[in-house]
C-alpha cells in the first residue's frame, strides 16, 4: 500500500489540536496523528469513537469473578466436601475474597492483552518512526492526499494559520 | 426571604401541607392511637394491625431525623473534603452542598428533639447491674444526662463549623478575597478532625447504644459510608433540578460535573458495600455470640430480605448501572440512580434501627408512609429555604473558572 | 484546549522547561555512568542482600526452628515484616491509581518510582510467608490444581489462602500497570539511544510504540481501566491481610475495624516510604524541578491525614474495648500500653500519631531535612504497629501458665535486614535503567511553556 500523505509538524499541543480540528472539519482524511504524550481532547478533534476495550474488561471481570465463585463452590462442596470450622460447605462470604481477586486479575490482564492485540503492539515489532522527535517534543499530523479534490496550497494555507513548523510530503 | 429563595410561597404550599399532614398523622398516632391494635376475625384468628405503636413511630422519626441530619452534615463534609484536597472542579455547584450545610442547625435540633423523647431509655438500666457487659465505663458513658449533653455538643459543634465554612464562602462573593479560601482550608482541616471523632461517637451513642450489649469498631466508618453516598445522591438530584432551563444553575452545572459526581457515587457505593461486607464477614466468620446478635436478627428470619434489598439498592443497582461511561453523563439515568440510592439509604437506616428498637419483624404501613412523606417534604422545604437563588454561584471563588471549563476525562 | 489554571495553582514543573528539556532531564541519568554515591549505596544494599541470602539459605536448610518463636508466640518477625512490606507497597498503587482517578496531577512526578517501589516491596513481602512454609519448594501446593490426592483442593475458607491469591494478584496487576505506563517512555528512551544492544533491548520492551494517536486513545482507556481495577484491589489486598488476624477469636486481633484501619495504615506507611525515597532521589538525581517543594507539601498533608485516621482507629479500638466491657479485650489493650512490650507500643504511638502532627505547620512541611527525619520515624512506627498487633496479642493469651515472651533470633534480624537489601538493590537498579519519572504523563499534565515557533518552511520532499 502506498499513499501520498502530508506530514505537518507542530511544536505545541494547542496548535496541533486546533489544526486537527480544522482539518477534520475541512473534510480532509486524517491518517493519524503522532504525539509524544496523550493529548487531552485529541480523540474528539480527530473524531475517534470511544474505545470498546471497556467491554472486554467488564466481560473478563465477570468471567473471572463468577468462574472463581463457581469453582470455589464446586471444589469445597461438591468435588471434595470438607468441614472447615463448622461452617457450611457452601459459604458465600468466605468465597468472596478469592472470587474478587480472580475478577480483578482477569479483567486487568484481559484488557491489557486486548490493547496489545488491537494496537498490534508486540515485542520485536519493526516500525519506521514518522519522525525521530515524535517521542520527544514534536507533534505530527498526517493527512491523506489521495482525495481527488485535494488542494495542496489550500491545505498549506490552512496549516500555516496554526503555527505549523514544517510540512513535508511523503509516500507511505 | 421570597425574593432570594427558589420558589414562591404558593409553590411551597403543597409541600407545607404534606409535611403538616404527615406530622399530624404521626403525632396523633403517638398521642392517641392504642399501642396495640388487633381485629378479631372470628374463631381463633386475629389480624394484628399494629403492635408497639409508640416505639414504631419513634423509630420512624429517628430514621427521618438521622437521614436529614446526615445529609446536612454530609454537605458540610463534602465542602471540607474539597477544600482540603485543593479541588477546583466542584466550585460551580458548591452552593448546593453549602445549602445542605446551612440546614444543619434545623436538622440537628430535630434530631435532638427526637432523641430527647426517649433519652432515658438509652441509659444503662440500674437493674442490669452485674449483668453481662456491665462495667463502670459503660454505666458512666450511658448515664442519661451525660449522654444528652454529648448529643447536644455534637450538633452545636457541627452547626458552628458548618456555618463558619459557608459564611466565608458567601463573604468571598462580595470581596473576592482569596485569603478567605485559604482560611477555609484551615477550617476544613479542623472540621474534619472534629467530625471524625464526634461522628464516630455520635453513631455509637445514638444507634449502637440502641442495642446496649452489642459493639463493633467499624460502626463509625459504616455510617460515614452511607452518609456520603446519600449526600452525593442529594447533590446530584439538586444539580439536575437546578440546571433545567430558567433555573439558577442552567449552563453552570455541566455534564462534566455530573460525570465526576457519578464517578464518586459509584466509588462510594462500592465503599459502602466494602464496609458492610467487612463488618458482616468478620462477625460471621468468628461467630462470637456477643457480636453475632446484631446479624442474627437481621439475616435470619423476616428481616433477611430487607438486608438483601438494601444491598441491591445501595450497591448492585448503582454499580452496574453507572459502570458504562455514558450513563454517568445522562441526566435521566443519574437522576434515577440517585433516587434509588436515597431509597436504599432509607432501607439501610430502617434495617439498622428498627430491629434494634425491638421491632421484631419488618413493618411497612401508614406510619412509615407518613414518616417518608414527612422526610421528603421537610427535606425539600429546608433546601428551598437554604438555597440562595440570588447568588447561586460562588462568583469570586478563584477556582470558578477552572470549574466551569472542567473536563471530566 | 489546555485547561485554564486557576491563579492559585503552582506550576507542576519549575524552571521553565520545554518538552525536550523534560525528556533530556529525565533520560540523562540513564545515559551516563553512575556516580560514586550510587556505587556506595548499591554496594551497601548488595551486602545486606547477601547477608539476607545467607540467612535464608541457613533457615531453609536447618528449619524455622532457628527463629525465636515459641508455642505461645507462633507469629513474630516474619509476619510483621510481611505486613510491613505489603503496606509499603500500597502507597505506590494509591499514588498511581487512586490519585489518577481523583485527577491529582501532581502525582505524575512520583508515580513511576512509587509503582516500582510497590513492585519491589511486594516481592520483599512475599519472601516471608514463603520461608515460613518451611519447604518453600512446595509453594505451588497453594494453587488449586488437579492432583492425585483425591483431588483434594485448597481450603478456600482460609484467610491465608485468600492472601495467596491477593498478594499474587497484586504483584501481577502492579507489574502490568507499571509496565503499561512504561511503554511510551521506553519508546522515548529507544529513540534517544545510539544503535547498539541497549537500543535493541529498549526496542523490544517498548513493543514497537510509534506514538500514534489511535494507540494513545485506546491506551488511555486501558490505563483508566487499570486504575479503576487497581483501586479496589489495593483495598482488598490489605483487607485480606487484616483478615489473617481479624477472622481469629484472639482479643486484639479480632475487631471489625481492621480492614479499613489496615488499609489506611498501609497507605500511611507507604507514603512515608515514598517520601523518604523521593527526598533522596530529587537530591541525588537533581530532579528538584520535577519533585518540587509543592509535591513534598502535598505528600506531607496526605501523610498527616492518614496519620490522623490511623490515630482515630487506635482510639476507636481502645474506646470500644472500654465500652464493650469485654475483660479480655481490655486486658490486651492494658497489656499493650503497660505490659512488657510497652516500649514497642509507645514507640508506635509516638511515631505514628504524634510525629505526623508536626505536618500541620507549613514551616515544617517546607523544611526538607525535618520532613525526611519525620518520614523515617513513621517508617519505624508502622513497623512497630504490626509488631505490637502481632506479638502483644499473642504473648499473654487466655491461660496465664502459657504466657511467654518473644525475642527475635539473629537469623530473623538478618532476614529482615536482607529484605531491605533486596529492596534498595532493586530500587537502585531501577533508577539506573528506567526513567524514574513518567515522561509522557508529566508532559501531558504540566503546562509547559510554548516554544516560540520558528518561521515555517515548506519542504517539498518525496521519499
């Protein structure tokens, strides 16, 4: 896949946010934005939908908690019923702590591994950084040029309004 | 009064009638109705309409008074906690907890009146000398006059500190002096220190002592958790009502504030459940007779379902409903959950107090309905009176700008 | 979109730093050779660690009869140290998760090292119950796996088993939380490092992070979720630790306030330890612009609040012992204050309740040497709290004929010293190889000054 893109470099998050918002409102296609930190409000400026990873977390938590509850019940009162301190075999209050821990453990690992899977993050991944300063102090807005109605000079004028530091064209 | 309050006299009239009528029902019941009433249904069968009526009405009044008092105190606590943590997000709607704090003296006097009706009963009975648990300290601690003096002292101290906190905030509206915020931070620290000790003791004196042989060290924390949860619910309801078009907090109380209040609500629901469970679990697990008395009556027999209902209302519903992010920003959902939590608070207090005042099985009838009407009506009237519609926003608070532009995520 | 700071808010980062200054300042220590001070500290810690290793080897080989325990005092140094270390760990989670949920932005300066501290402290804690098993190589028996003994399952009604699950979950979730927070910073370090083996290691560890906003968006979601999970987790862990005691029928151990009281105490001790370490780190690693006096001030206030809560819990226990009229309960508390271990009790009270009261004064909070000394007192006091709870509740039990005393053996002392050796060795290594401040988080939280933008130039370049 090779597409022609414009990279607009910014040095301050306010400029980036305003430019991203303007570019999106112009109807241009934003490929991605690269930032050194999570810029507050950038998801709205790019028009990203809320992540569905919360549901992964919820489902994993429920599976962990209810699964452990069932296992405790099964092991302590069905598989090998054992009398501990005269308490009923199936004692809900004493099953809660371990079930709770299992819920947290599964929810946490589930959502982190889902994040790694969805974002394709894995050890040894080979990447080409869009700019070496993107993990330091630069913000890069990547705009797709493929659109037939793309007007380079208009886009440049638009970006200059927001203190763009450098604009370069690239084939991705 | 009329020009600064939220409503006109006309609008308040039905509420006044509601409170007056329900109070009249309760008073008449306490004064004239027979303590025990049963209807003979013929051969060997009677229908017990009510039993121990005076005790039941008093217990109802106790729930109402403690409910109101803890919400007023909770408002003060909310202000103090936000000052001390240097928070800025809540400033836009701080007048809501402030109006709750202003209701403290009235709610406190109501509480003292209810307590005064039966304060002799709290005392350590002299014919119990030498009985189980008798000890010089308990006799001293539960001496009726000492007990009543302490109760008055708690209410006076809370009311004074609450008034000081609110009055400095109001003063800032005029002068805009940021030093007033600083001095409120110091005052909040004082309030929190005093509150922590006095509220723990008040809960022991007023509620734990209803069952004089029973004790639990987590009791103060348990009451704190219920109190803060109910206070958040009240703040949410008031915020939502006051932000409707044409009302004073329109455009001021934003979805962002609602979102954070929702987050706090879900957090404190879990905290309530955590404290409830800690107390239950430890008493259940060790099974020591002098401690289990509290839970045996509440979890075995007819009180059992009431405990389950209180857990569903106070934790299950708020937790699962508010878990998705959009729910915390939805006026409709938040309003409903806040109402559920307030009902849950009533059930929690009901199951805390009624079995201890020796009412052996759950009762719900005209007396409970009258007392709930009294609670809702009196609470609403009190807040209408205390919320100052002329200055609905702390206009010169240094953090106001931050609060108005606040983003919850 | 940057949020307007109220005029009263002091800046999070002082010294007019730009974004690249932040990167530079935090990454610099990783790129130069350690100084003499670091080596001295490291070698000292390492020698303590070696002492601990020898002691552990000896007691595992000989048996835990080498400890000073007896029939009456069946728990002593080991469980005291276990609870102490778990407690230290809790402040890390408090700072990284609870303060994150409460939007306390100042946490960004200290959260990374506090999380590292959590991880290391939980490792230190885990050692003690492992040794106490006597046959640590059979530790896997604590896991419910299908076996040939029935299968006979573990006892899910035992608080000690709850502990196994709680501590291991806590260790794993803290590790994941810490690592997820590290990933973007590892990418920053990777992009600064010259090609070579170091760069290769950082590249592998940062999982190919490229700073994409789509990734950031999901990353933020998961980070919030982890904070939301870690908060109840931190409560549950020390609650379960407290239940090791509170589910018994021993006066002084069984009391319903234990769960929240232990949680508060844990956070209290942990905050004191974080502050101790931070005060050293800001001086040694010249991070004064990041860990400012404002941070120290806020930490002191939190410590004061926690100290008051702990004091309230002490007095609640005392009051209820009096109020309940339970003679055994009263005896335990009198024995704590006036019995043979009264020195431990009064050490605990003066360090935990009285020492933090000095933090009411702004002048004390801003005098860093005094703060340092006070946090050391609190560290000592919280260790004694666990010692007092465990030993004084046991040593004079219901039957006066079996009353006994407890003196730790040198093996126990050496193991305890060894756990400190492990803690500081690992912490010092962490300071050398990973960024001690969350670079990406502090950049997002602090509103740094805007660099005057250069004249934009359009480069036409086709690759």
